[in-house]
């Protein structure tokens, strides 16, 4: 609370940082026996009466509004339920087709695919061996290394590309 002081009396600020000398505050007071000045505005956060309760209610109302805004409305919920029912029906249909075994591979077809894969594996190995033998024959009289030759000619090997022979089934 502030009290009037006679003119010329040094006043210090509440934090003690500055001293005010010969301020006009004394001119505003009626005299040495004057009543203290009425208190100024209350600092924010010091009064906790009805405003605190109001701010708490407001915070709860905002939280409830946020929850309601993020929830689905009845028409949106109906659309979502209908979409889920359609998905469920399509998955049930797929499951029934799998259980009926209408589109399974027969043992004969599987055997045919395995034979073809073995044939392709043999052919791959044979062609790779032939290419390696041919390149080795060329490189016998070549003055540079195998890697330099491949770079000059533009040959890409399976190993450079990270390609491996698929495993046998």
C-alpha cells in the first residue's frame, strides 16, 4: 500500500532499484497527516475468489468442447458403420472362396512350375559360366585388371547388381 510523503522526502521503489528524490508526490497529499492513498489495481494472480472458479469452469468447458468437436456425429457414425459392414462382407466372401478351394494350384501345376524353375536355374548357371570363361579368355592378354576392363566395356555383373540365383524349390 502506498502512503503520501511530504515533498522532498526520498522515496524508494518497491524493488529497491531506484530512489526518487524531490518527487511531486508530496504535492498531491493534503499534508503530513493525510490519509494513505487507496490501493491500486490488484496484481494478476493474487485474487483467487470468484475469478479462479470461473477460469476453472471455463477450462473444463473448453476441454469438453474439444472432446465434442473431435467426436463423430450420428450421420458420420452411420456412414462409418456402413463402410465397415461392406468391408466385412467382402472379406467374408474372400474367405469363403479360399475355403472352397476354387482357385488353388493343383499338384500337377506346382510340379510344372518347379521343373521350369530348375530348367531356368540350370540355364542361368550355364550362361554365366560361358560368359565368365569368355571374359577370362579375353583378359589373358589384357594389360589392365578385370574390374578396369568391365568399366571400360560397360559390363555389369550379377554381384555388382546384388543379384543372386534364386533358391531351388
